[in-house]
């Protein structure tokens, strides 16, 4: 299946350029990539990829690789954002920074000020939030950032003992291991060749579990402060 992918490089005012590159893929497909004034165009053909989400992940990984090479050469940090993926049959999807499955809805009006208050006083929660948001934006490293966010909350209770967090928040090792850690370990150990292929449902599951643990920690700290 052939996909046309549009994206951009942040920061856009860096005006990143990359001359067109074409190459076959190891899976028997083909791709081309080019970037003009920080605007990216990827053409991706792969006989094994048929859905838009998989194409978006593949294009993100490809584009970030080449843009990181540009950054390496000039000593800069550039981040790729894929905005639109269009399949050859005309089906397309716009990608943005928000995942509707993770929205607190009406409760967000109270979650926001509570979250900002705790983040200002609890460094573990603060950096857990940062990793959680990175997990939302990076489908390849979702498990890694989710697990690191959960580890930060664990360390708020005890850096060496998971059981204290489990007892306080009602979490379990089996739940975290099966939903998050299984996808985090290869990246944590630098074993990129062993990263499992995940579905959107699996990534959303890891994100939801992480979000709920952060929220439980937020409520736990609020309750403790009132005692």
C-alpha cells in the first residue's frame, strides 16, 4: 500500500532543509523523504502496511531518523510532527497533539489547577507529567515514557520498593508489567531490534493506565495534605 505523509519539523523557525532521498525498505517496499523550510513530505510504500496508524508510526520513525541526522550534523535538536497521512485509495487522517481517549472531559476544569499545584511542589509528579505527555506524542516510545512516568510515582513513595505505591494507590505489578513494562524494556535496555509492534488499542491502554496512576497519586497527595 502507498501512503503520502505530510509533516513538519519543530522548531519551524529553524527552517530545516533535506534534499530528496529515495530508498527501498527491508520489507520489500520503498520510500522517499524530503524537507523544505521545515515542511516534510514522505512517500511510503509497504506491502505489509495497510492502515493509516501503522503508516503514521513508520513515517514518524523514518522522518525523525533523517531529521535527527541533520540535527547531529549541525548540533541541534529537531522534532518531527506528522500531520496528515493519505492512503492511495483516498482514505486519510489528520493527526494532532490530543488523544480524545485520554481527555478528562468536564473534570479537566478541576484536574488542571490541582495538577499544576502538585507539580509545583512534587518533583516526582512533575517529571511524571512530562514523560506522560511525551508518551502521547511518541507512538514508538509510548511504553518507555509511560513506564518512566510510573517509576517516578513509585519513587515518590520509595525509590526501591514498588509495594508502597501499590498499597497506597491500588496498583499491581502484574498490571503494570503486562500493559506497560513489556513494551518499555527493550528501549530501556537499548535493544531497539526487539521493540514489539503495538496496536493503537495497546498504546491507548498503556496511556490510560499511566494517566490513572498519576491521577490516583494526585488525589492521594491531596487527601494526605488535608490530614
